[in-house]
C-alpha cells in the first residue's frame, strides 16, 4: 500500500458537512502562541500553519476532542456539530 | 409522563443501561447525537469477556460481529526487525468466545436496536447541551430550548463527557490523561484476510505492537482482523505527541510501512480513517461516579484498563451500564434518586470486576511512562534475536553471551531488574 496523504484519507470518510462551523479559533490568541500544539494534536490535521498564521478547516474534523484539551491558550471554542452533522462512521 | 431515566449516549454503556432498565419495566430514553448509534464511535477492535453475552444471550446468533479472537499476538519492533510472541488455544475458538472483533458503526446500531426492542426509546440525532437542574439536583437534560425532565440522568457520553463536567464531577481532561487512537480500516477480499493470517472460518487475530512504531513515545500499534478488512492503527499518549511535535497519522504511516506490516497491506483499499481519545489513567482520573439525580458510566467514568498486555474498555462500559441500571432500579423502588440512594452504584462496581480491575492495575500507567519499554527493550530483544538466529559461518556464541552483547551500551542488568520489579507491581 502506498503512503496516503491525510487529505486522501479524509476523502474516503463520510461526512454530513454543516454550513455552521462547530469549532472556532481565536486568531488573536493564536498569533501570540509559539507552541502550536493544535498542529500535532489534531489527527485529521485540520490545523495548518501558513505564513505564521494558524488556518483551521472544520470539514475534516473527527470530533475526537484532542484540540480542545491540547490548546493551553484557550484559543479553541469547541462544541459538537449539530445533530446529524459531522463525521458519520460507516465502519468505526 | 415523566421518564424514569434519560441515558445520554447510545454506546455500549448507554445501551446496556437502557436495555436493563427497559427490561425491568422502567420508562427510559436513550439519546444519541449521531445520526444513528455508532455514527460517532470508533475503537481498535476487540471486545473481551462475557459482559455482553451475559446481557444478550442471543449475541452469537444475531450480532454483527466480525471474527472471534483465536490468536493473540504481541510484537516488538525495531525499524526493520520484529520479534513476536503468539498465543493460541482451541478454547478461544469455542463458545462463549473469549474475545471477538467488531466494527462499532454496525455493532452499536444493532445494540441500540436491541435496546429499543426491549422497550426503551432510542432517539438518535439528538443533542444534549446541558443538564436540567432543580436546585442542586440533576432533574433531566436540555436540548436547545427544550427541557426533558427525568428522575435520573445516566451520563454515558464518552471520554469527553461534557455532562460529568457540567455536573461538577470532574475537571477538564488533560493531554496526559488520554491516548489518541488513529485507525484505518483497510478492505480486502475475505479470502485474502484468511490466507494472509492463516485463518479458517471466523477465526481472527488481535495483534499489538510495541517499539519504533511510536518513535519511542508511550503507546503502540495494532492490527485486528475483520471479516473483509483489517483495522490498522496507532495509539499514543496525547501529551507526548504535542510536546514532541509528532503527528499520529505520521506514526501510522511509519507503522504501515514497517516490513512486517507492509506486506500484509499490499493490495488493500482504504475504507475509512478514524480517531478517538482513550482515557488511560484509570482510577487516578475517575470522576465522582454519582450525584443527586446523575450517574456516570463507561468511558465518561474512565473505565478502561491498558497495561500494554491487556487493553479493555468496552466490557467495562457494558458492566458499568448494567450496574448503573441496577442502581437506578433500586432507587426507583425507594422513590429516592438522591446521591445517598444512588451510592449503591459505586458498591455494585466495587463488587464487580470493574473497580476491582481498575484497582489491580492502578499503577499500570506509571509503569507505562517508562520510555525504555518503547525504545531500549524492543531494540534489545530484536538485536538479541538477530544475533541468535543469524548463521554467518563464524564460530557461534552462547545465548547469554549474545544477550550481554545486545545489552551493551543500552541498559544495565541492574536497570532491567529495577524495571521488572516496577512492572511486577503494575501490570
């Protein structure tokens, strides 16, 4: 099996993507953070560092809660997606 | 009519609790935020012990399980080498099975359907935002602007249990208290799974790996065989990932490319990528288990044991759900759902394997912090095995001498003895 990029992995998953964003980040706090634990905590790699800024995309979220407890700056406002939305495992 | 109990979360704990309460004739509702039960759930792969078959005697005829665990294997990995021990016994192939693999999306859906059949209301796509309070007593749950009163709430809402937190039974989770599990389900034709692993019929393998697959971080790899797929994953301490700046998915890709693993995955097709947190400090992170009008069960109560050799949680979830049901049924008889009345929940757990095992393995997580388990020791035994089994035309040495050579520069006998002593009291 050839290595698979995280984007390709998430692409096989089934999601019902909500237009409402369920996780919001406080960019002003992220600007002052140098640890960027979120980059390593998120198994779906939803957080990216681009030109010194944290970019977050919620669509691939696996709702594991890792980022919520890893961010020690309180920059992540984490709630669950609305019922029926988000990841929908077919195997699990 | 007011409900006797609202159970939040239709996983193994919530369904077991709902099933038992419905059987006892109580008015019970199980609510689940996923579109269906299991939609948000993932795990490594195997259920051990009789807790489920005791709850549901028809388990083996009806449940969508994958394979029974006929072979238990543990491997130590270096970058290229692998030393394995394997245990098989005909006993594991006889009913009731000691362990079996299953996929949560299918299984939890079945379990929820059984719970419904028993007489519980199962509401999926149902969000609980908060607890409903009556003074200091939990009096139900809130969903948006709706209030749903009940005599008692059972929080089976998983490792991130927001309800246990809102009830003030525990604080915020910390990265040092959890491992992160990531998994790929890789699809194969059924015959390929059986040929590759030497399996017949519904036999299956539960295989744990320790060593370079986590680059020295506390954790390990796993492979579980399903009917037509493999569950391949990595479990690793979350604080170690963020402190070392390593991504779990990179570890998973490393693991999949290890020569021992890679050849098994040839020709497979990725079917799903999933992730979840596992509470790993056992009794040292256990919340208070009850308060006025509320009980906590399953992962929400951190009922998991992971010793490196044993990794169990779902059976604890089922047993704690059953104990919670018993406590609620007793409270209903007395017409008293106060903390004092619900305290029998803790006593029931103390009498069962749930709290007994958690106490027995209380020290396990401290022992498992030892980095030598993930680096030095797998390297040592693989180096030793390589020296022992390599025939290169040179005069041979005795095993003890080879072992001392493999130890050289890595670890002293004294250190090994100390680590073994620590392990003796822990796992």
